[in-house]
C-alpha cells in the first residue's frame, strides 16, 4: 500500500485539519523523514495557505479547535505552527494556551518556526487597540490588588507601562506599587 493510501485510511479520506474530502494530497511536515507520523493528508486549501503565508485566512483554521487534539504528531505540529502564525487574531492564542505537546513534538514544532519568521504577538487593550511600552492606560473597572491590600480604582491612569511576554498582561505602577494588570481591564488613553 502506498503512503498516500495509508494516510487516506488513517484520516477516513478527509483533510486532517479541516475535514474536507476534496482534492487531498500528502504533506510532509518539515523536518521530515517521510514516515506516516511526520506526514499528513491535507486538502488543497489548507496546503496552499500553509505553503504561502500571504494566502493565510485565519478563519479557515478555526477547524484547529478539533484538529489540535489529534493523536497524529504531524497534525499536532501543524496545528501548533498555524496557531502560532495567526495568534494575533486573539482566538488562536486561546487554543495555543490549551494545547499540550510532548517535549519532542514541541521541539519539532518549534523547529519549523524559522527565526526570520518571528511570531509577533500584539498586546491589545479591552477595545482591541494595540499597546506599546511607555503608553498610558486607564483602568476600566475597580480591581482588588491581591497581596498589596488596596483596590485600583476605575479611571486610574497607569503611565509608562511595560509589556510582558504574555500579551494579556502589562506591568505598571498604581499607588506607587508595580503590579501586573490584565489588558481586558484597560483602555489606552
């Protein structure tokens, strides 16, 4: 039996990402040794978007909500890489936060994210406005600051913010204390 036929049998004759049954082809997930574990069967639409980032349509990949739980390593790696590329859309980042990969599979997935293709994850306020280090934001809801014994009041301006590695958090000073704030409770001034 050929590799393509084995993959079609494994996937029930559907794309392993979006479940389309039209125009299916073998796709090697680089670096690949040509084995079934490192190969997937994809429809033409998924394959074209993966091979050409300019054709990437984030909403097409909402299907990864299901595909990322596949037991097939190649499908897990593709899901991770695609979600990483479109993470700035918001919803893919939530899926990435839920996704668990074994260490060897995560290492493989990261190898495919080239250094010159750094994923830029944007930090946005509650209205979707992009925040940058040094911006001033306002708190839009009274927030109890755990461990500091005070409440950050609605309308308080937080000046000269710092970004963190998590796009949902920023650091800033409130009442003279440096704290981490969730961006969903902030509005850029």
